[in-house]
């Protein structure tokens, strides 16, 4: 029992003190707006679109779509024919028309406390324009794909918005991914250029990013796809680098009016050993030298509403990552509107989302949504536990954060250390707390609400996906009575349904497949390069509906409760991983004949990876082999996919037709003996043997 916990089943009323200024101050107002948003989307979104800048105005219906595979190809079009540029809306529009030039866009807080930087809207605009000109000088054109593999620095936002400004399509790869994963993503989207950095620190650990990027580019070359340019930001080696002619290191930054170094920023950087950077002069170019003498003005490329905006890869249940494609106007309107209403954004807010920009949460709710609203945000490079477990709350106090958005896994991690480190901070500025990534368990919810928020701040539990672009089911802080663990009700324009196995819609309370009945502006448009896969993953199972892949329960009051994935996907620390992808990295090891991976509940990560491996005849299972396998998966996919348990499985439970019974493996991993119906199992002795040898503790 956690000391500060309130009664479990109590409904927490919406925040009284937010109502006076709130955009949506009551449930009645929510219902009224919701009815309008689904009854007359053209009018609802049309009004919202008036706040944005359009080069060519829109005419015709707001949306045009087909969600039913039996009626032909799936398509979604939003404001087609109108032209705009998101970068213009996020920066120029805010500076020129809303007079926000001097407002801080980002407070950058480095890994090391005291390492900080601030950038205003005007400065960000200048830096983005400069880098847009750099990209153009490197031959990047409208429609080209650019891969970005960078730590959480302002230049990551600069690089992404520079792509957007010139109509190029960014594909950001989380900097924790391996060389193989980066290579796979570059190849799939055929990126012509890579933007990366020398390295960064995660807590005490130095991550040498450039050598990983180099390895990925080598792998691309080996596969017949040479990426012509790699732009490297000197994030760590800036001050220390010396020019050594003919050396293998990048040229030192020539003295030039680099905006980053002079008037525009006040950067404090503690000295840390900088990495040795391998340098290939045929491909590599230095970010800083490229900026020399480059103009900070750049006319935006006007794009059609349905031009591609970005590709972001997410795990697919077959193992191959899917390139989720989002397009310009729908995504812009949806992220801007969800940000404004779900966090009840006000002009004096200081907002902080702890996600990495390498994931969709960072795309939508660090870059696009907040900037579209002219918000001030914190961009944090570090870890919640470095240099100590009070870091997050120190940052909240330092910047007077009003709206704070994080993941259940981070809350559970910090909860482990008790309330004392939290109580060292004031947190008096906080008004709204948010969570995303997985269902939040009631213990974590109560701790977040009682200890972090001092029982003053509503929690918005936002359910959504890489594919949805923005929030789908979520409370609104001044309107929705909260039930801990429920993502509550649909956002405007979202029409959820719960289907049973035969595809029938359930009325009232019930549990089944969560689907959406009609498109919303932020929905993905396709899987890049594979439209058929898009249709078969999301639309084939239940014609007429977008299928989320999540199970969901609706209670007697109409609240939605996500029950978790119903496909072979695992949710580790709020990130989806496909079991097939981990299995295929395991079987690539010469000693492994077969592998099956299932999830096992984990107190902090939500789920952990429990792997069963069948070795080839004659190979003995050993601690050394286990370590090799763990490394193999880590190297293939990245640290987030590192197996927690590896069990030697002389044989796997299979049906008579040879299908692995994962349901049984899940029970073994959890040590649950109630196996249910196992009449289809070919050989039942296998199960007993696996129970006997199960792993009890992770290494
Ligand atoms: C999957 C999407 C959306 C950004 C982060 C993850 C799970 C996400 C919640 C929530 C219950 C949630 C679902 C979903 N999920 N948010 N509030 N409650 N489950 O993006 O990697 O595309 O994963 O995360 O299972 O399908 P993603």
C-alpha cells in the first residue's frame, strides 16, 4: 500500500481552478463541441484552420476518404488543394503575425545540470532558414528524404524544420537505435542525406554516435545504396577540436558568424572528454563549416496539404518496421489542436514533455504542437535519474513548468525511490500532468497525482499511436472527471467503437477490439512504399474501420479503458517492440535453431522480454552464449530490445500443425499454471520441462 494513495474507485473531479480560463471548461461544453466535431467536421476544423497561414486557400470538403477495403483503395485526404508550409506556420507566422519573436521557444537543458541554452522564436527561425539553405546547397530538393539521427539538442529541431521548410521529408531515427536499425530505415525510405552528431552523454555514459552512423552508412553502401552526404554536428567536441591537416578528424570550426556561438545563445558547457570522431572526407561534412556565410533567410516551399511531411518508423508485428507517413495540413491542425485543448495551453505556460523527439510523442508534442501554438517548452537531453532522482523536479522548479507530460515507466521508476526526492522541490507551478505510452496502473496514477501533483493537478492519460499522429482518447483537464487508469473519452472528431470477434459493434459496456469509424485529420496516410501493407494491417480485419491493435473495455459510464495490445507486440517502457523482430535477431545466431519471445510483466518497464531459445543439436546452453545472444539483439535492434530473460528450451510447445503456442509460453514466463485448453498441444511433456527450467530473475 502506498501511503499517499486515495480510495481506488473514486472519480477525481476536473480541476476547479483551471475552469475560469479553460478552453473547454465543462463536460457540457465538451459534449457540445464533440457533437459538432463529428456532426459537422467541415465547420469544426474549418474554423480551426482560420488561425493558420495558407498560401492557397482551401475549397471543397474538409476531408475525403475511404475507410472500407470492400469499396476500393483506402485513402484519406484533408484540405487537398490548399497550400501551406508548416515551418512557416510554426515560426514565421508566430514571429511576423503573432509578434512572438522574442518569446522563448525552447529552454534547452543538457544532460549535465548547468548546461543550458535558450532559443527564441526569431532565433529559431533564423537558424532553421540557415540550415534550409545548407540542405539546398547539399542538393536536397522537395520530396527528398533526409534521415536524422541526433541526440536531444536544439539542432535536431533545426534540422527537422529545415527539411519541412524546403519540402523535404524527414525520417528521424531515435539515437538509441543500432547501426542495423538505422541502415534498414535509410534503405527503406531511400534517404539521400544523413544528419547526425559526434556523440552525447546519457548520464555518465558517452554514446559515440558518429561511428554508429558510419557503420550504418557502410552497410547501406554494401547493399548498393550509397548515401552521398553525412552532416555531422559537433555537439561534444565544439570547443576542444583542433585542426590537424590530413587527419582523420573533422576540420575545426572556422571562425565565422555562427549564430549558435554568439549573441543568440548563452550556453554553459562543462568540460567532458570529447569522442574521437572518424571522418570520411568523401561523405562527411561539418555542420558548423557548412553554416559559414550562409544567409538566414529562406523562402519556404509551398506544399499541398497532402504532400508528405515525415516518415517515422514503428515496429510492425511481422518484424519489419513500418514507415508511418504523415502529411502536411491534417497533421498540423491535429497536433496543434490536441496540444492546445488537452494541455489547456495558455500563453504564459512553460511546458515540458520528457519524450525523445525520435518517437512520435516528441514529433507531435515537442516540435509541432507546441510550436504551432507559440508555446515555450523545455527540451531535455538527460535522464530522470542523473545526477540524482530529483532531476525532473529540479527542472520543474527551475523553469516553473506548468504543464508536464511523461510516461508511466518514468513515473514507476521514480516512484521506487519514494516521495522524499520529490518533496525536496516545490512544484508549485504545475497545473496539468500528462501521461502517454501504455496503460497507467492505479498505483502509479495515484503517486503521480498525490505526490508529484500535490492533489492539485488533473492527469491527462492520453491514448494514441504513431499512426494516429495525435491524441485519440484523453481527458480534458478542466472538463473531464477522471478515473485512474482510464483514458476516458474521445478527442474531438474521433469516433471510437468496440468490436467483438465477429466484427459487431458493442453497445454500452463491453470489451473487445478498439477501432475508429471515421478519419481524423492526423491519421497516417500510408506505410511508406507499401500501401498494401497499410491496408492489410489497419483495415482488412474489420472492413470500414481503422483497427488500432489494442484491446479496450468501456464501462457503464462510457469511459474507455485500454487493456493492452492484442497482437504480437510488446510494450517495453512505452515503446512498441515486435516479438518477431527480436526472434529473428536471435535466430541469426549460429547456435540458435528456433526462438519465441513473449512479454512478462515488469514493475518499471511495464513489460520485459522473455525469450525461449532452442539451440541446434550438439550446442550446450551456457552463460557465455546467453551473453552473446543478449548482445546480438542489442546490436541488431538497439538497447531497448535487450532481452531480460533467455531460457534454454529444448523444445517449444506447438500445435499439431506446428504453430508455436505463445499463450502457453506467456504462462510459463509468468509461472502461471492455469494453462486453459491445451488440447491442441502436440506434446504436453514439453510444457512441464519448460516450467521446471524457467528463469526467475533477470540478469
Ligand atoms: C501504442 C502505441 C503514442 C505515443 C507513444 C507510443 C500504447 C499509448 C497509451 C495510453 C494505454 C497506450 C497502445 C498503443 N499506448 N498510449 N495512454 N494508455 N496504452 O506510440 O509506439 O506508436 O505505441 O502504445 O498500445 O497502441 P507507439
